């Protein structure tokens, strides 16, 4: 029914191998004529023949080396450092423009208020609209999506050039508005998109990047680069990439993540020196604690209390953020209305937060005129502002003037700052724009009510 074999399988294999060897022997005799066709004779004849052969060998060497890991990682770190520096420059320019508008209208409080609330509202509205039109996948942090992709799930349009452009421009406008938003999570997504785009480009040269399974390893390294070029912290970036790929992390990816993150962090800080923002390569947020006597032993219990309180505070922040999202989803009427008017919710939230932080208004009780970076600089200051918290005891003014109020104790200002920043950050992260939540939480946890407050409680030397 199925036929039958007319020859033993072993004998057939031997005969077939002999036939192939015979054909190969005849082919080798003709090989010299086939290896040098007429169009290749110009490379082996004439005066410039050695130069042509050398150029051909260099081309093959370059193409082979482009496919190696270290070239890809250097390109990834360089591109992300340039993107991070350019975004920080644009964000600082936007924040400076808001201060310039506010300061130029000091003769009229009403005009100051209009400038203070209109500027961030326009930027947030533009960020939400631009992202929604170009690539809705760019909304939010991007870390949950990256965890999903690293587990093997294919998400369409999350690692494309269109999403990259929407994420970069939308995040720049969102952070330039001065809202309590962060950049770490979005930068992990941006670095992953940059790695995917570089992989597609390098696959044109052949090599290892033609294998799509290789992209997962490069995305894990990109997660480390995203943190490294954001805070100039390569070790933290590698640890974060391990956290993101918590189910499985190959040992061979350690050096990739650390190498790319270190190179990116180095270039990021070098660019700050070249732009004369810094005199030399330093930490992004510097501290001035004494190295010979950094802390007293009696402060150790206070540090433990800070850790416990911060842990409960972080859980409460996540709980509050989730409750806000659930409340918006349960209100069917409001939800349907906001779905039709997508830009209304970001504008209203920005208007509310800007009104509360208006310096001549309620913002004077919570240092509302300080940006997130200025807040970190003042909170990292190792100088004692006031021993009893009274405004008359302030010895160091300048940027610290924002924390000084003639009718309020500085400790009251710090408490109000933490309470207001806590719920405003939880509310701001629900805006449909590219944003993260790490930096606002970092500011809250680093505030004196969680750190410096306890530094003043023990008797200082």
C-alpha cells in the first residue's frame, strides 16, 4: 500500500555520499574559473589592485564588527545620553521661561496668577493632545509594557519611531510645565525604543541582529541605560534592569547593562560640563555631609524610623493613586464625558495644582515657587536653616527664601509641603501624558519631614 524499499538504507546512504563526493571533485576542477568572473578582475589587476583589496577587507571587517555587542552598547549609551541632556536642557528652559513670565509681572498679582496657571496648562494640554494624536502608546510610564515585552509578549507600536518621538516631545512638555511628575519610567521606555530602532538599523549590516531573539537581551540592557542616563547611576540602572526582568535574568546580560549604563552616565555628565552647567563631573544631586563624622549614633534610630515611615508612605501613595483611578472609572457619566473631551481632564488637574502652588497664594506655605530640582538642592543642603524653625533665625537665604514665611514656622511649612505634594503627585500621575512617579516620591521621601526633620531633633554639634 505504501510501497516498499528496494535497497537497504545503509547502502543507499553510502552510494549517495559517494555520488556527492564525485560531483564535488568535478566542481573543484571548475572552481578557479568560477571564482574570478570578469567583473572581479579589476580588483586583482592594475596599479590600484592592492588598495582595492585592502578596502574590501576593511569593509568586511567593519561590517563584521558592527554586529558585535560593544558597538551596539556604545551607540545606545551615546544616543540616550544626548537625548537625556537635550531633554534636560529643554525642560530647564521651559521652567526658566515660566519664572521669567512670573517675575516680569510683579506689579499685578492677577496677571501673575494668569501667567502661573496658563503656562503649565498649555504645555500639559499640548503634551496630552500631541501624544494622543501621534502615538497613544506613549502615555504613562512604559515600565509595565516593558515588563510584558521582556516576558515574550508582542505589543504592537510600543517600540516604533513614532512612539519614540511622541514620548520624547510629550515628556519634555510635561516636565517643562512644572507638574510633580518624573522621568525615570518614561526613560526606560525611551531607551528600549532606542535599542529596538538601533537593532533594526544594525540588522541591515547582517550579523547577530538579524536574530529577533537577540532583541530581548538588548532590551534588558536598555532598561539599565534608561536609569543610568537619567540619574547618572549605572549601578542602580543594572539593579533596576534585574528588577524589571525579575522572572529571568541571564548572567551574560550583566556586563551589557553595566557597560552601556556607565558609558551613558559618563557622557551625560560630560555634556553638563561642556555646557558649563558643572565645573567637573559630579553627582547629579550633590550632598555636602562631613566624611570624617557623617552622623551621630543617636541618629541611627531616627534613620530606622524614616525607613519604616517611608515604606508605609510608599504603600499609601500606591493605594491613593489606585483609588483615584478607580473612582474615575466608576463614574460612568464623567468617564464618558472625559472620553469625548480628552484634553479637559489634564487641563483641570493642571489648573488645580498650579492654583494651589501659586506663590502669593497658598503656595507661600509650601515653597510653591521651587521646581523639583530646586527643592532637592535645598533639601540636600547640610546647613541648619533655623534651630527653632523661626523665620528670624534663617542664616542662609538665597534659594532657601522659599521655605521662609514670616507668620509660619518652617516645620509647619515642611509638613504642609509633604501633605500637599503627596496627594498632588498621586493625582498628577493619572494625567494621560508621558510621565513617571519616581521623582515626586523621591522629593517627598527626601523632604526634611522624613530626613532633615530628624536631623534637627538630636542635639547638633
